[in-house]
C-alpha cells in the first residue's frame, strides 16, 4: 500500500503541466450562470477527455428542469469507468457553472493565465480547479492501478450557483445518486486542501409584504403607509429576533466562526413607487406607499427545526400586528433547504482524512459550510449520506475579482483524491 501511494504521488507530480492545461481549458469556456451558457461545450470537453481514459460517457440534458430551455439547455455529463471486480463506486461531482464576472479584474477572467504558480480566472477556484484535480487523480490512479474493484464516476453538472435544479437535483431524481449505485461522493468545492467539509447549514427564503392604502402624499392621514408598517417590523426584528438568533449556537463546526450561530439577512427591500424608467429625469409623484416587501434569508442550524424557524417569524409578525391598528401582512415561502451533515466516522470521511494525513503530514480540520451546495440534493433526493466536499482553492476567493487557484494546492488535493481511490477500490 505504501508503495502504491508513493507511485500515485509521483504520477500526479508528472502530470502537473497537464493539470494546469486542463484547468485553463475549463476556465476558457465561459459557463456563466445565469443564464447558463456553454454547458454543452464544457460537457463535451470533459466527456472527450474521459472517453480517452476509457470511461463510458453520457451527456444528459435536464429537460423540464427549472431554467432549462432550448436557448440555454441544462447539459450534464457523467463518465463511468468500471473495474474488473465488483466493489464500491466512488463519484466525484463538480459543478461546471460560474457566477458573473463583476468589476475589479486585473486579468482576463476567461484567459486562464498562469502566473507564479496560480491559475487565474472566473471559476478557477470555484470549482474548475477541483474538477481538473479529480480528473487527473482518476487518470493517475488508472495508470498505476489498472486492476481495481468497483467503479469511478466523474460528473460535471449545471446550475449549482442557482440552486442545482438543472444539475445534481435532476440527476438525483433520475436515480443517479442512489446508494445502490454510488457509495462514496466527493464534491471538490474549494474548501482548502487540508479541510474536509461535512455539510452545510439550512436555509429558508421568504418574502414578507406589509400592506397599506394609497393616498396623496400631502395628506398621508388619508392613506396608510406600508413602509411605516415595515419599519415597525424591522424595529421588532432588531429588538427581539436578532438578539435571539445571536444567542443560538451550533455544535456544527461551521466556518467562518460567525456563522456558528443562527443568522438572518434582509436581502432586499422594496416599497412605494417603482424605480423610474431609464431616461426619466422628472420628480416622483407624492403617494402614500400601499405595499412594502422584504426578502429574508434565514440560515438555520442542525439543532433547529424548519417548522419552528417559520413559526418564530410568524409569531414576530403577530406581535407587530397586536401593537399596530390596521396592520396587514403576508409571508410567502420562496425556497428552503434543511441542514445536512455527514457523520465524522462515515467511510468517505475516514478515507479522505487518512489520505490528507499521508500527503500533507497532518490530519484535516472538519468544517461545515455556512451556505448550501449540491450535497443537499445528494442527501435529500439521492438519499446518499456518505458525501463530503473536499477540494483545492481558498473559499474566500470564490466569486471575487482575480479569482485564482494554486497549482501546488491542486496537485496536493489530486494526490489526496488518488490515494482515496486506492484505499476504496482495492487495487492489485
Ligand atoms: Zn462552487
């Protein structure tokens, strides 16, 4: 075993240039989401590459999924290479989409420049570097260990950044993550090469609307101002809700530490007259707002129950209603995900941890992500519990200008992935 590990690490070292070139090729396909561009091209790149390594490749369009259209089809790729003997299937899942570029770049966001040991570009760390590392890890393993048990699967999936409904959620609905098909899942999100991410907090998005009555702004007493009603809601949040959330902490090892408590963000507020059309430079008209809306983003802990999370907000709204004559409101559910956390002694956690120890000479930190990622679908729809996120790249760089991934970090995590395959697939 020692010997196999050493050969695998040397094999990855010999493939460094190839690892960089593959990462660059992936970055140069601008898979922006929304709206979801170039999914077919990136799936073909991944599929052609893995077909060359002996994988059976399927390109699957998530027809009928949210956001799938003929103009922006949601293409996914799954490649599978089976060994000569029965055994477990190890699946590496990466999302292929990237978020918008934004301002502040000093390099070409889709150039894939290599400078001082870093590859730059939108998606470099989140998560094309991790995808490339998993492909090179699998190829190195196959070169060293042609006789193995079980199977390796690698998928490139759509739409993680917008909820994963045209990607992992859809594939899970097709049974692609059923536990009798796949036994270990590793998602190479950029959690750093020395950390194992066990899961994520839960999320509930809702829109709250307060209602009033329109009237002339010079006689506001003839109307009822929805913005003032919302002001009362915000004041109640400050007085009671935020202190209550801050006092609730989790045993989940969430990083950063500030996310180890319940949190609530107010994503937006809209009330009164709509924004003027572009080009209009007149004044607004004087009206009492008859509607005000906020979108809340509530992140909750594994110790909390989603029903109680919703009931807490409803109770807060009822307190405001009791104190304000004529107060009318509505709460509309938008989106919800329950927390997910893989057991620290699950097989994939133990195996990847041992590989990190071998490659880096120290054991990993176990972390939980403040926000959700595709593990939610693998857990909830696929019912596959033996799943983690592990991959190269610094999470703080994700979605930032001048995003990059370190070549050393990619090579080290590719070694961890290759050693993981060796530990799980019984090579001879
Ligand atoms: Zn990501």
